[in-house]
């Protein structure tokens, strides 16, 4: 049995139909670079999945237009950034060290990678992972993402205690968090 199939929907583009053992229903997503995916539950035919995708054509077009508009806004808002991975890493590590010292939030080690789904993370042993694309964000959002991970060195979850601590360092943290969500299209490959 095939695990993937690509279908063309006029006015939308290619749609990836992909089997997923975890899916209980059809799950329609649009990923960066306008990759449209339908997770197909076990035992459901690709024909039914294609019919489902076609039934969502209006929704897809609306969201693709919204993403296109967001992409243009992001391009205009993106700061001048280092053009090599090495230079980007140096900027991020330098800023992490400054903020860590300034806020009194030490960390163990730092890793800078091109992650596809997140801006950063903090491990249980306080290792910080940062996304290379943070250097492409406005300074305020780059700092927010770094401080967010530094606060995780003290609070390992996103519960009320975490948000209280984060707001203690950044009173406008909730606004910055919403603003950062608008830049999800930048996750993924680092343009060089």
C-alpha cells in the first residue's frame, strides 16, 4: 500500500496525501513554502482523501492568500542579517551570552541549528538550542525567543509559573509571543 500521493488541485496547487498511523480523521495543514498536506488515517483511501482536500478548496485558497500577504509583510520587516551560518551563529551566541549574564540566567551549552518547527528549546540539563533564522527577526523578537529559552533553565514547562517568570523579565512577553507566531513561515532552511 502506498504511503504518499501528490494530487493537483486547480487554483490551489499540489497537495500531498500522506498516510499517518496517528491520524484518526483527515488532518489538513499548510506548512512553510506552501506545502499542503492531508494526513490520511489508516484504512481510508487516497480517493476519499483527495475528495476531502477538494472540498476544502475555498479554505485552502483563503489561507494561501493570507500566507502570501504575511510573507510579503515578513520580507519587509526582516532585519539585515548575517548571510552565512557561521556569522549567524556568532551573533546568536553573543546575544545569548549577553542576555544570560544580564538576567542572571546561566545555561549549560548552546547549539545553533536550522530547525523546521521551533525557534528554540531548552533541555532538562539547560542546554539551549537556537534556530539560525532568529537572526532574521527584528531584534526585539530575537531577544524574546532567547529570553524565553533562558527562562526555561528555571521553569521547564509552559505553565503559569513559567509565564509569570517570563513576564517578570519581559512585561510585554505575551504580545511578543503573538508577534513571533506571525513569523512561522521563516522556520526551515536558512537562506544563504
